[in-house]
C-alpha cells in the first residue's frame, strides 16, 4: 500500500539523518549532532504514525524515535561541550521488517511537484 511505501521512505530518511547525527556525535559536535538526531526522530515518528496499529515496526519506530530524542536532549544540555556518554548508551539498533531498499521518494516530495504546487516558476523566482 501507499502508506507502507511512504513509511519505508520516512524510515530510510530517518536512518540517513541518524547516520549523519552519529558521525557528528562521535566527532564531539554535540550541537550539530542534536539537530540531526531531532530530525531523525521526527522522521521515525512520522513513519510510525503511518504504520497500521498492529504492525510490529510501529512500536520499533516509536521506541527508536524516543531513544534518539533523548540523545538530542542530552546533547542540547551540554551547551556545545563534547558528550561524555557514548551514543550507544542512548540509542540502540533499529530492526524493521519493512523493505527500505525499495523505498522511493513519494511524488509529493519531488522538487518539481512542490514547485508546481506553489505556482513558482523560474521567471517568478528571480
């Protein structure tokens, strides 16, 4: 179904944001990492909302979003200092049954579709 495809795409987007957050986190860039963790959590929360109530991935996505949000709050509390707690203390691995390799960007997320919907043209944008 379409909602499952969008759910998979959002989960994949969340994983990409989480990967960037983890990279920044390991480099001690807590403020930037917190932003990416928060973005990842939002993607996972949105993906969870699209999963049917009984779908096993819904709880996994909600739990992972909560873990990542906790990490973001922790990093924000450091006011730019490097974290002393390792990422693994807050965030575990996300295991999903969804096929993320087949997840495609939904049509409404395409730039051309967004521009067409907004009425902006190249001439009007100048």
